[in-house]
């Protein structure tokens, strides 16, 4: 086996992973790899064009290659060793017509559990991990959506695989089909956990393509939280309209803290109208009201004050307004105190 690594690839942020086992010529081998493409001597070439190969090698996978993408190998014998069916091969390499024909020729009643390789992976696992949306659609249309929920030997669904490899197109597709986001794989990661680890660019893509009204509330919350944290505000208003208060998870700053910090008045109004808690504190013991005082947004200060605030929190707000030169904020707080009395 030889390793081909283009010289202009950056490996600065690669995450190395645990050992991956595979069988070859009756022997069992283990490898530890991150973003390295393994090419067998008899293959000589990669299926990926150079620009895609560079992108994959430069990308930092969330958990390295716990599942080696087989579309980078031009030798289909590797898949045969994994007891992959022709459907696995067609899904991995991206042969659409051959895949459609193979699905059409399946015996009636064939289910996902009968279409797994020795790693427990279905053809949809391969399509998802390779980011091949067309192949995913062909598989689901031809074989039904039950394959979306199938767990491989690592207890990972196709969505797990797509999330680990940051394949935004297939992530979006599988979430839109209400793929399971709760099941934890053998490392304890659920798909919801992994969604929080996606890059700002991928989150923006997912939000832009997803019909958010039709997905799990917790996914909506995650995407809204990530969009605000990444300061990508183009879809924040739309997400805020869809979200419900029951989906909120305390992750340091709350949505109200962030809407106050980024001066998103309309979003703050929506969140307050939906019953999001004004009294939740961030890791620095600040209320959303304190954040509004710090950044001097008068309308936000008015909205985020509430009658149950004690003198300590009111005085902290005044101090923040004074420290940051927001005199009008001090006036609003004094008016609020007089009315409360």
C-alpha cells in the first residue's frame, strides 16, 4: 500500500482518531488516519478530482476517519472484502444508473438489515459520508426511508456519518427527512451533539436550504443558536419565528443574551413573546438585561427588565450603563424603578 499526499496540503488542524480495522488477503490490519488518502498499489489513481481531494485533505474531520470513505479508492475489491453488495459499490463510487438498476432488481421485501457490509453499513451510509446527495435520494426513493435510521457497528446512522465528515448537503437532506438526532454512537455522540460542532460555513448552508418549520424543535434551536454565535444573521429572524421555548438548552449564553449583545431587537421581541426566560444567567452571572445595559440598546433594556429583579441586578445594570457611557440607559432603569415602586 502506498500513500499519496499532495505537497500543498495543510495538516495544521487535523484531528487524529482511534484505530480503524480492515481485512486484506485474509489478514486483519489496523490503521490510524486522519485526512490521508490511502491508495492501493494496484489502483494507481483516485476517483476524486484534484481540487476535491485537496479540500478533503485540508478539512479537519470532527473525529478523523472512523469510517473510511470508499469513493476515494478506485479498487472496488476493497468493498468486496467488506462484504459490500453491488449497491454499496455503486453508492460509494456514485454510479446513479447502475444503482437504480440494482435497486429495481432487489427482491421484494428486502430491508436495510439485509443490505449491510461487515461494518454494518448500508449503501446510504456510504452515500451520506461521501456527501453524494443524488445517490442518497435514489436510495431513499427506491428503498424507503427506514434506511435513514439504520445503525452500523459503531451505532451510527447515515446522519452521524455525514455530520462526522461535515457533508452539509447530505446533512440537510437527512435532517429534512426527520432523521433520528437522539441516538448516541459508541463514543457517546448524538447527531444533535455533532450538529453543534459544524463549521459556520456549513451551518449557514444548512439553514439556507432547510425548511426549518418541519424539523425537530431542538434542531431549530441549535441552528438559531449557532447562527447567532457565528454572527450570521441572515436567517435568524426566520428561525426565531419557528422556535419554541421548550427547545431551549442552556449553553453558556442564552438566546436572549445573544440577541441583546448583537442588538437584534426584533429577535428579542419574538423570544420574549414566546416566553423565553429573562431571568436566566450566563456563565458570568449576567442577565440578558445586563448585556443590554453593557451594549447600550435602550429598547432592549426596556424589554429585558422585569419586576422581580432585585436591587443587586438593577444596580449592576446601572453600573454597566455608567461604565460604558450609556446615560440614556441609566434614565430608563430609573424610570423602571420608580414605576415598580
